[in-house]
C-alpha cells in the first residue's frame, strides 16, 4: 500500500522533469540543437562543433561623420588682405555691416586675380535714415571723392526698420514739429524712396555701373519687414536705371523659410550663416557675393560689344557687287495705299490690290490655260503646226495626201484603141 502511494507521487515529478528538459531543449537556437544532442548541459567535445562568432554588419561600429560645428558668434569678417601686386581696376562696396560681408565675399572671388580689386567703404550701424541731419550724404561723398572705381555696389537698410521723421525744406525751421511716419506705411515708403533716390544719384555721379544688392533673410527678423525694404529698393533701382541684385532665395529652404545651411558655390551643403543668424560664415559670404560677381563679369570685365546706332547701320551699308544677288530686297508695305493723283481727295476710300487679296481673302485670277484654270468651256487653243511630209497635207490646201503605195501608171492610149 505504501509502495503504491510512493509510485503515484513520483509519476507527476517525472512528468514535470521531462517537460522541463524538453522546454530547455526547445529554447536553444536551431544551430545549437545539433551540437550536444540539443541539450546545453549534455555538451560533447566531439559533437559540439559550433562555428566561431563572426560579427554581423549591424554589430560593427559605424564611424561617425564629423558634423560641422556652428561657429561662435561672428560679428565682423576678417580685415581685407593687401595684395602683393596692385590690381589694374578697383571697385567700391559701400554700406553697413551687410556690405562688409559682401565685400569680403568679393575679395575671395578675386583673390587669385590681379584684374580687379575691392575697396570697402562701410559703417557698421549706418542707414539711409539719419533724422534729417545730412550725415549720410556727406559720408557717401567723402567715400567716393578720391576713388576711381570701375563699379560701385551698395548694400544697406537692415538698420532702417523703424519710423522716420519727415524732413522739411533745408534752412527753414519755424518751430513746427515735423510729422513722423510709422514703418511700412505709405508715407514712410515714399519718404524712404526719396532717400534711396538721392543715394543712387550720388553713386551714379562717378559714371560707372551701379548695383544695389537686396537684403537677405535674417534670424529673429520678420520676413515681411525685409521684403518691404527690398520692394522699395527694387522699384527705385528700376526707375533710376541701375542694376538690382536679389539674394533672397540663396538663404531660404524649399519652403521659403530662413535656413542656416544651404549649398555653397560648389553645390555642397554648408553652414552659411553665423550662430546669431545675422552675420555670415566664410562660405556664406562667398555665396552672398556670387550674383554680384556674375554681374560685374558681364558688364565690367567682359562687356558685350555695343551695337552701332540705327542711322549708322543704314548709311554704312556694304557695296553690292554687280553680279551678286542682294540678301534682301526693298521693304514694300502690303497695306499701303498708292499715292493719290489727279482730282482725288486725300480722304477718299481707296482699296489697294494687296488689301483685297490679303485682307479681303480674294484670290488672284489664274492665267488662261494654266493648271489652276478651272473655267469652262476651255478657251480655243491655237492650231498646232502640222509637220509636212509624205502622207500629210495642210488644211485648206488643194493637195491630196499621198498614200504609201505607188499609184498605177496611166496609159497614154485612147479608150478606143486596141493593141495589136
């Protein structure tokens, strides 16, 4: 009886142990089931031939690409480098802190060329609004006084995003307080446009090409404010006949938002703006001056040959050889009426042949007998020339046509005579 109880109690334990062994065997990977008979604690040195561990591609350490670090806050570009050989030509870049970065970018473009140099005429915090003091005009005149540039480029206005005071006639101060125009108002735009016009007039006094470079987007400055200033610059530049260079799209992303990074002049994505989002890096300054460099190359360094005036082109026509066919004949207007002769009035309605055919849709009458003559009945054709010869006779003549056979010879005898 006691033995039966022991056997009944050992049976569940054996089943539990068997399930534990089976579970541990199934838990091993498939490759381990064929080494050591499927049990990790029944290992055998003859059957346990596991391949050495080979690191997978995803287990290998990936080298990190060095990320371009944002530079510290840059406020000014490096000072201009004095070339060993004086350039043959020089250009002036005038304006505020933005203009200084523009000049730095041009200096990089012409660093290895002795054809042209760049002269900086900048004031960091200047602007076109000087509260009717006239200091800006004096500064521009002094900057251009002793220079002989081949071009002048200006970039200014980032510090003019505030209200401006209306300036009255010079020399008249009757104590009346002048009006103040808020920024981006219609009056402000008109008064500011006058200041832009005066600055352009001073720059054009040198008699060289003048370029006005627009403002780029900047961090922590509303796009509508900078866009409003660029609209004023573009309008006045077109009216005064100077070149306007737009650099807005260079420093925005695909959605048109401000971007610190972008493609450089070589197409590589680089950091273009400094940490403050206002100044530029070396690559950004070079990209800022790229479009100005192209205009200078097109208009100053490699200008297109000037075309002769119309009067000169008409008088200096090359002589035509007697046997040479002219390239083009005289110009004859198709709708011009013939000159009026006789007693006809000048205002009388007259229709030129060309008007009836080209404007009225009438076609010219075809020549008689031509392929496009579809008139019926056909006109009498001229009689064809009849070839004379054997077997032919002309019409109306008394000649009888002869046949090809020889005719019978007539007898000389009379009908009543008989041959003997």
